[in-house]
C-alpha cells in the first residue's frame, strides 16, 4: 500500500531563508537517494511562517529507509534550529 | 511554478463507505482526464472520519481546469452529502 505524509512546519519568523536552504537540500537528497520515495516536495503556504513537506512512499519499508537515512538525520537536525516547535504530521494511507 | 493542494475532509460518521466510493471515482476521473494534474490521491488518515486529498498541478491553469471540470463539479457535489463541514484547504507553492 502506498503511504503518504503531510508534514506542516512552523518556522521562526526571520529564519525562513535559512530554513528553506536546508529544507531544499533535504528534498533534493531524498529525491536523489531514496528509490522507494515516490514524492518529496518542500512547499510554501499562504502563511509566511508555515511550510509543508508533501511525501509519498511505495511502502512501509520506504518510510523506514527515509527515517533511517543519514541525510534525513543530519539535515533534519539542522532544520530543527529554524523551526518553531515540532512538525504537525498527517500519516496517510492511499486509497485511490 | 508547480502548485500543490492538501484538502483535509471530515466525513459524517457512518458515511465513510459512501464517501470513499464517490471520492475514489473523482480521483480516477481526475487522473484520467487532467493532463496538468501531476498527482491526485485520496487518502485515509489515522482518524476514522478524516480523509485527505493530496494534489499537485503543473501550473495555475491546471488548477483552474480542475475546478472547472464536469467531473469535479458533479462528483464534488455528490461528495458534499457525506461531508461534515467544508474541507480544510492548504494551498502550496512548490519550492523543491
């Protein structure tokens, strides 16, 4: 079953550019290194301090591979410095 | 610029099966008829009455084509009967 994730992230005001730089690096690393990841995009919203990662995985193993990857661990940590609290995560099971 | 939409929908409890039937029909109609739509999936969440459409469009014209399509208008209306209030829409601009 294809799995999805929507991760909504609040960024400290004034840290948007720094956050975007690291988050874009993460998106590119995922796109280049995770064959089980079908989609991984960084997105701006209508709110200047809110960003969304839109993610889609072939299966649970692909999600585990993502979470265990060096790039997610290191860049995820780096991103944390610019974030205003933990992300709001929606875990999705694709129906159609 | 690639645009994204995350539409979070609350369904009346007990109407999940009926909602899923119409919403799946809509997802399939979009996938079959909208070349500008890069992704359109119906997803379950961890909450039994909450569903999410994950959507991605080539550009603003593709979003307009979607909204103006017969399938979206007719099936969107049909879905409304099973929904518990309006959808919560996140409009996204893809950065990476």
